[in-house]
C-alpha cells in the first residue's frame, strides 16, 4: 500500500480489536489501539512495516503485517518478532518473508 492510504479494520465478530504492536512500527509512526468489537480506521503516513494484533487473541497468533511504501525497518521487525508469543512470531515472520 502507499503512504497516506487508510485501512478500516472491520469488527465483523465480537471480542476482537486491532492494535499496533509497539515494537513493530517504523520510526515516527503513531501507535493505535481500536476498541473491542468496534471498527477502527487507520491512515498510514510513514513508510515501513507495521505489526498489527488482536489484543485478546495475540497469544493465539492473530496478527497481521502491513507494508507501506518502501520499508526500511525490516530488521527491526524480525528482531521484535523474536520476542513475541510463539504463534504470533511464526505468523508474523511468515508474512514478513512474503512481503519483502
């Protein structure tokens, strides 16, 4: 996606949210946290990789990786992933491998 694009995280099922993973944001990017069972709209204004999680289900691996523009924080993402719960780490590293 391009810098300035926005994503609407739709709350299609109850008890989910979307939140940035603080250690997986490009420098200068603002973290965000949506509310449980509510949509959240995020505009991505800084190029880079963004780690996203569902807070209640993070440990089960409910994560996503968004690539905005030409990222320069790939190494940061892989280092931060090493400290995540096992399923989240596995899924984020798989997404990173596809996104590079």
